[in-house]
């Protein structure tokens, strides 16, 4: 499964001390979880993304809100952790490997929720 492969890559980057790439891979894991679950549940955001040819931050946020309503607050917390990694770990490169490691369980929980919903 794509999300497990991306998760493995993130852990590999973390082992090599590359917080930026690990952060980005973990964000991609979360993004894929949102897309997979949105598609499975037939959320309207999927159709809009298809019409536009891409997912936007706004569409992802709307989908996350609906997914958090269905799966619980931990889904939103996981997404927020991933978004934090995306901005502060990847774009701004302000996080170190320890900062990234603290958020791994939150991202892993998104994977578990996604896999359970299959």
C-alpha cells in the first residue's frame, strides 16, 4: 500500500538524520490517508478535486473536518501534526529529527484508521 511505503521512506530518512525529507514524507502519508478515505466515503471534495485536476489545501481541510467528524478528534490531530511537519519541518526546515519523531505516532494512527476503513 502506498501509505505504508511512504511511511517506510519517512522512517528511513529519519534514521539518516534528514528531518526535512522525513517531514515531507509523513505529510504525504497523511495527505494520502485523507484522499483514500474521502474517496471511500464519497465525500464531495473528491469530485471537486477531480474537476480541478488537483487537491487544494482548502479541499483537504474540508475533507479532514468531515473525516474527524466520522473517525474522531484524533484524525484532526494527526492531520494537524502532519501539516506542522509540512510547514515547519519541510518548508521552513526548523525541526530536527527529534521533533519529527514525536509526531510519528500521530501519523501512524492515521494509517491505522485508513486501513481499518477498507
